[in-house]
């Protein structure tokens, strides 16, 4: 049993961490922080947890010592506090963007300010078990990747690693509204966001940096908000390398993900759900990955996940399971709903 | 041609007034105010108007003189400014709630503070042509009713006036999110409001006071937010009076609304759209009204409208048409969309 | 470990039974039938189950013997086959409507044809543990109630049982589209059903019969389809009995549901989720119940649930847990999602 | 005044033609056909038209002679009947796909069967006034382009024509559910289609052929169904040609569309609606077009429209206006709604 604390528990990622960790057979949630809601019941912010917990939020300043910390704290504000966090917990799962990019110059380019803890960067392992499982078994500093980054990396990595695609790819990402968080602004008002197809990042979405780092590809990525609360889907386009074809792609993906508990290859020729679709993944930790050849030289790759689960809290819990040697599916058995 | 101004033009009702008045054959929009956006183009706030107008918002303090003012100003803040508005326009169409209730004591009970302009109340005519057309032809102070009130009144009035129902009725109202306005709070964040069935007013929704006033009935009304941007639907329950039956109800509604340009009786025995439904009314000024007997003694009545059009801006324009003797459908010819 | 079979596994209730039973610690799904899809993989019809099962559908004629049968078969077609089902399983959980109503005359009135197995009716216990837990511990014929019926009964029963309300109540039910099933007609086409507020049953919705039977109240119920896939909400109106008030109501509900694993009293004075709302219940087996007094004599009661879980498959699994003496929450621990 | 008939009036495009033509100042709808609904009122199929028309559907066999025919008939079934249609009307606006592609071999490749009226192909002018206005002034055979094709062509044509982009482009198209028509299959059931992000055409969507033909570009196009009833959005990716930059692109688009009544350039640096978004275009005939440079060499272009209006019926009416020399905006003045 591990005693864990969640820092930044009032937001959507924080709530999802709570949901998953309260149901985890090996973890005990010892503290959840919220500066704004300190002293209030957590089920006031997360009504789905009514009857399942009597926890109240505490002020971050009152944290003591824990086996593990889960940081659901804002980008660019987390790096400056990391030394402090390290003093109160053995293992840290950071869900902010601050320690995902190994190159501080790339960080500066995408986040607009210099990195404040460059010396700590080498301590972090990217929290993607499909790529870094072995290192995660011993990692005490884990940087959980972004939601679209996870989808993009899992969509592209096997093809890239096997040399089946040319290095220049484009990604068209679509996302539900929960990615904007619980304190989103007027652009997330229901009347504005409902039924939207909003190209909020026509170019250079931040997550393209993580995807480039993890796949070695040169990535151009746009992001569009569509009508959904949860869910991310990426549609990637690549050129097939000389000699590569769809059969080779299929073999590479089957091999890469055959033993993965949370990645399913979904690439059928027909049928309603023949390619990955996020709506049936809500609440689950699956990332579905598929592809289709576009003629002889081009390839379309698609991945889908729940941005708050495999794209955030669930992936962090999976990393914890790897780190502690627990069954990798512990606390993550929810199948997703159909219809939904 | 009438020179009109819109006060409070940055909100959703203001935008809808703009859309309708810019397309009106007899009106010229001479000014639109917004304290917050003064100096900015109106199509920045209302992107559907791009290419249709070069107007910019002006500060309310810069208003001059107009034939008519449309007030899309906040409840409880409008009454104190009415004397000032009266100095700059002959005719005033007030879309706030402040002058709808004739009895200031009822106002106090539902709005929680005393009425500040009791002496002006008798000058106002309720802006519902279906009930007050004759008085509206000469009215220079028009209080446009609330969205749910309009639906409820039009659903119940013919039955009440003909003595076909007992005086105690209940209303279950459902509404889209645009009724909360363009500056709504966190409860209207997309992730919270999407797919909601939120009973935000289990009892005593404010609009029940208007319905009671206009129908003479004793009304209990709840309101539930459901997934839609535009649209209000009321489902009313009444007891049939002795001797009344569905045939008499049908005759009364056919008679009451036969000549109305914007009320349609929709009460079929079968079919997909056999009772009023708001989704096909978006953008239109129709209020559809229907009913079904529940056994021999009970009656269910249903009405639907677009809260921003027949429930607000469109109804105000219809009142203007009546007031100026223009064709009542001028500027209000949009049919609504199917599918939508 | 119990060997169970699902009859009618291709539909939405069938899929949900599969999801829950595949994850149940004490049950083994030995067979799933579908006449139409016999021989095909079940994850073709239920894509959320990919990677979780290799089951294929079998023809109903090939069923053997099981500890328990779950019948997700059509209304009015199940009663004629019940004798056959009884031969192949000790315990039967029937999710059709055929054995819910004790009085065959009431059945005839609501379903339009005579009951074909009147002699079997007394063998059935209504599958609502909150009302019939003791009888369910030994029941081998369980008729699982309808989705809106479950919500209505749980909303009204404590007040009715305690004599706190007058016997005449009205119910306005709202429902998502999944209640129409996986083979629904053109009225359930997305373009028609999306954003709907469709009063498909203005009067005499079938489930009012079950609610009347279980509460002793005289019920008038309408049903409206609103935009959601999963979710049912009922808003009930009753008169408070002489001497009753909101405090007494609260006490009665707290007492009635204090020990229930799946009923939560949600009746707060303020807050975003102060009354029951289905969107946070998707996938969970909770039924949330709340209320608000409307002045001194009237009461509004609200309940919400996921129509496929507590309104169907989940409730059936809960009944199985009761019948076999397993922990009542076994296989039903999913908390629901927020936001969703 | 022109007497027009609509062939195939029961579907969504047919209904939209009716809505627009009933409100058109110069057209009289003389007949509307439906084999299935002959003899039934048109407002039974199109409930938004209640009170606006008393027309009934007639059998196609009973058509007489008209000034113009609008064909909302199925792809691949229209070509074989064209000779017959030509006998009963001077001018034909064909909304099927059958005469859009000049090269019958391309038609065969995308539609899977040989063209049956190759000799008629040269008579047709593609119904896109922005490209072919001069020829449309005298055209009696007009092939109205597909919804995504119109968006793609209007997004890409100015850049292609000015040589600002390299010839290889990719397009990711998103569409609402109404594009599947009123007789869509189980994949369009609300419970399946709601909240979808369904890549139904990962490669080779048929409309890429039209886009290639009209722009001279080599197009790879995918199509994804997202949650909306109406609305199409395309996100196109191209390489900037040597010497080209965003400034040159902006100049080209401003010039190309400056005089167009229904194309707006929407390419702002910030703001909620800075790039084209279909939700504010529902019911309107606008196509909004925008772009953003992605570094120094790449360009993202975005276009949005209502698939049933500028993507179909509205565009056909615009072509009629051009053909008859009427004001091009006649009958097409609806602005679109915000919020919506």
C-alpha cells in the first residue's frame, strides 16, 4: 500500500486522479490539495465521488510526507516548485508540461519562457510505459506526457521506429472541451463551444514538440476543438518509405502493441468502429491506434484516447503501477461505454 | 423608416436584435451600445454579422435621439434608468424583466428587491401581440415578456380564457444554454453544461409570475437546463374543467391562433414532430403550441420557441411592427431549419 | 462462480450486461446469443469490449444449461418463451417488461395485448433491491423494472411509504436516445434526434404502471427525449400531506437510503450539482434522488440514473449479487465520470 | 417569376431547396416530387415549413413543364434520367454528383461504375459562381458541386491560381450528420453518431476529385464525422511556393473574394472566431475562408460552410440567381445565428 497525495486536486485532471486512486487496490489517497477549496469536501468539486470518499481539500502548505506525489499543477508554475516537492515524496508523477521536453531550448520555444529547473530535467523519465517501461520501473521522477502527445506518439512510433515512414508528418488533432480545464474562459462557455469545429491552434500546437522528441519525426500539428467533453483523436499523414506498404505497417503495429495492456490496434476495412474513435473510450485507459494506406505511397494513421485518462491521470496511474511492480491494469479496468 | 438604437448590444439578445433589425426593411440601426466594447466592431462580438455591417459599439453615454430604443439591459438595473431612456426615444421596447409585472409586490417577491419605478409601471404594455395587439398599436412603453413566460402564456391562455381548465397548473420548462447569456459563470462551462439535465429552478422560476398575471392561473413552474444552445419548451399540466374535452380544447386553440402569424397549433396524433419542439424553430419567430388529453380529466399542453427570437428579440421586433403599422412579419420571415 | 448466459446480447442492454458480467469477480459469461449475429465476435457489436473478450454470439437455439439467464429480449415476446428459459437455468433475470406488472389487466392496458403467461406472474419478484431485497435473496424469477420506473419508484417511494405526500402525482421524465435501442427507427436518426426536446409520450408512458404498482400512488407520466445518449431523469410533483414538510421529507429519505449502496440523496440548497443529474452517472449503478419543497404544500422530487445500468443491466447484476449472497457492489464499482 | 420544380423533395437537400425557394422573391415552386410520399403534405416531411406552404408531394411521373428543375436525386441514378429531365425544363440544376466531373474515367474511379451519359457531360457547367460566374449566366445545365468540394475549392483556389502553393495538398474534412441524408443507416443512429469523431473516409473521399479538377492540385482528402447536424469544415495543408509568404496569400484571398457576396475571408490573429467555423453559418449561404502560415514554408487553409446551403441547396439557388440575372443574394439573405 502506497500513501499518495494529489497536488492540484480541484481541476479535471485532479478529479480524475482521485477517481482512479480511490478505486486503486494498492494506493491510499492521504491528501488532496486545493488552495481555493481548502477545507471543503472533495465531492463538492467532483460530484461523481459522492458517497465514495469523505476527503476534504487541504492547503498545499500543509502537505507532509508521502510515498508518491501526483502533480496536477499548471504548466510553467510547476518547475519552480519541484525541489520543494522532491523533499516530501519519494516518487513524483508530474502531469504538467514542465519536465516533458529534454531540451530546455525547445521548451522555451513552445512555452515562451526559459526553463527554471534545467538541472532537474535529466532526472525525469517520460511517463509512457509503451516506450519507457524499463526505465519507469525505477523512476522516481516521471513526466506524464500531454494528451495529444500521447495519442500522436502511440500513433506514429512503431512506423517511425521501423523506418516505414518518411520523417515529415502532419497531424490534425481534435479534442473535447475538458482539455481546457475547469477554470476555462469565455471561449469555453457552452453556447460558444457547443457544436464547435474550432481550429484553435492552426499551427504549432505545443504537443508537437513532445511527439517530435519521442518519434524522431518532424511534426506539424494543428488542433481543433470539436463537440465532446472528453476525447482526443489524431489523424496523422505520412509518406511511406521506399519498400514499405500497409502489410508491413500492420505487422509493425501488431508486434509493437501485442503485449500492451492499453493499446489496441483498430484498423479494419469496414464497420462502424473500424478506426479509433474516442467516444467509446471515455473513462478507460485505452489508446486505440489504426491506419490506412492512401494509395501506394501515403499513409494515414489515427489514434484516439480519453484525454483525462490515458491522456493524463490514467497514464500516470499506469506509470505508478509500473514503478511499484503492481499489475499494470490495477485500478484501470474500466472498459469504456458503448453506446456513449 | 425608423431610426432605432440598441442598448446592451454585446450580449446574446443584443446580437439577435442586431441580426433582425439589420435585415428589417423599415428600420435603420443608428446606434448599438456596449460599455465594455465601445469603439469595437459589432461583428467582433457577433461573428455571424461579418460582412453585413460596419457598425461599432458606442458608449451608452453617447446616445442621442431615436425613434425607438431596444433595451437589452440587465434585470433590476433597467428600472432605475428608464426615465433617462424615455428622454431620448419616443418608443421603448424593454427586454429586461423590470416592467413586465404590474404588481410591484409580485416583482419584489420574485426579484428580491423593491421596484424602483413604480410610477412608470402603468405606462407599460406587455409585449405579446397575441394578447395585447390592440394596445400595442399605440404603446410607447413595451415590456417584452420572458422567454419561458411567452411559451407558457401562449400554451395556456386559450384554454384558460375559455374556461376549459382548472386554475391550478404546473409547468416543467426546459431550456438551452443561451438563456444564461454571454457572460455566464462556471456553471455554463461547456464541460459542465454539455449533455446536462440540470434542474436549476426546481420551484418558483421567476417567469411563473408573468404567466400567472397573463392567464389568471395559479402556476407552479420548474426549469431544467438541457443540451441545446437555443430553445425553450414548456410542458404544462392542467385539469380539464367539467364538461371540457380535447375536442373543445382543439377548437379553442384553432380559433385563438388562426390569424396569428407566429403561433402554429401542432397537436398531431402521431409522427416525428407531432408536438412542438424547439430544434426546428432556431432563428425563427414561431411559437408552436400543442396539447394532448391525459384520460378524461387531465390535459398536457406543450409550447416551444427560440428563446432569443420569439422569446426575446424577435418578439420585440414583432411588437415594433405592430406599433408602427408595418406588416407583422417584416424582418421575421426566417422559417427555421430542418434538420438542425 | 456462476455460469451465466445472456439472451439477446447484440442490443444495448445486452452489451451492458456483457460489460458488467465480464468484469464481475464471481460470474463467468458462458454464452451470449444473437439470432442475427450468431457466429460473429461480440466485440464487433460492442467495440468497447475489444481486447477484453473473445466470445462470439451463438444462436439462441444452441443454449445449454446455466446457473443464471439474463434476458435482454423484446417486450411481449419474452412471456411466451419463459417456460423454455426456465428449463435451462435455475435463476432468471428478465429485463423485458413482461413480468413486471402483477396484474395482467394492467399489462394489457399498457402493452395492448393479453398476457400470455399469467400463471407464471406470481413466481416473479420485482428486481429492485431497495424495495424487495429480502425476497430477492431467494428469488429465481426476477423481473427487472424499466429505467424510468426505477427512477420514479426510488424518487417517490420513501415519501409515499411515510405518508408524506398525497396520492396523486405527476412525473415528467426525460431520457437519452439509448433507451430506444440499437435497432431504432428513423426518428432516432442523429440529424432528427440531436438537440431534441421531443415529447414522445405526452401521457401514459408505460412505466407509470410500474411506479403506481410499487408506490401505491396514482401516477400521470410524460416522457421527453432530450440530447443525451445515456441518462434518465424524472421530475415528480406531489402535494405534501397535512403536517408534512421538507424537514420530514429529508428525514424519510435519509433513513430510507442510508444503507443503500447505490442510492444517494442529493438535495442541496445551492451548487452546480445540487439535484440529481444523469450526466455524471453514465456507466455507474447509482440512482441519485433529491427533492425541494415548493412553498408549504407542494413538493418536487427528482431522480437520475443511467438507463442502461441502474435502469437495466446494472440493476440486474445487483439483483444477482443479492440472490447469490455476494457483496452487493461486486462488479458495479465504477464511479461515473466528471466532467462527462 | 420562374416556375420551378424540385425532384427528390423528401430528403434534406430537397427540404432545403423548398425552404429557400418558397422564400425566394422571383421563384414559384410549382411541383415537388417524392415517390414514397406522393400525395402527402410537404410540411409532414419538413416540419419547419408548417404554415408556409400547402404543397403536397407529387409522383415524379406526373411532372409537366417548368422553367427550371432542381434535382436532389441520388448519385449514379441521375445520369440515366437526365435526357428525360431535359425534355421538361429549360434549365437544370443537378445536385447529384453525376455531372460534376468532366472526365468519365475519374468518375468511374471514384463512383465505381461507368458513366452512363458521357455525351451530356460537356453540356454541364460546374455550379460555383466564384469560379464560373460568366459561364453560369448562360448555362442551362448546372452541376452543383459537393459540400466538401465547395469548401475545399474555395479554400484552395486563390492560392493555387496565384501559384502561391506547391501542387500537393492534403485535406482533413469534418462534417455533421445531415450529409448522410434522411434515410441514413444504423451508423447514423443517434446513440452511435452522437459525439462521434469517426474517420469514415481515411483516404480518397470522393470530393477530392472535384477539388483536384477545379484547382489543378493533387489532393489527398480524409473525412471525419463530428458532432453537428449541419456544417462542413476543411483544414488544408500546403507548401508555400518559393517566394510566397502569408502576406501574399492574404492579398490573393482579399482580391479573389472582395466582390463575392457569399465568401468572407476570416483569418484573424486572435479571437474566438478567428478562423472559419461552421456553427455560426447554419442556414446561411456563406462560405468563410481563412489561413495561417506554419513557419516559412507551410500553409494551413481552413474553410467552413453549411453543407445543405452553400454546400448544396443555397449554392444551387445562387446559380439560379446568376443564370436569371437576379440579384445574387435574392432568397439567400439569412445571416446565420450566433450563438447557435
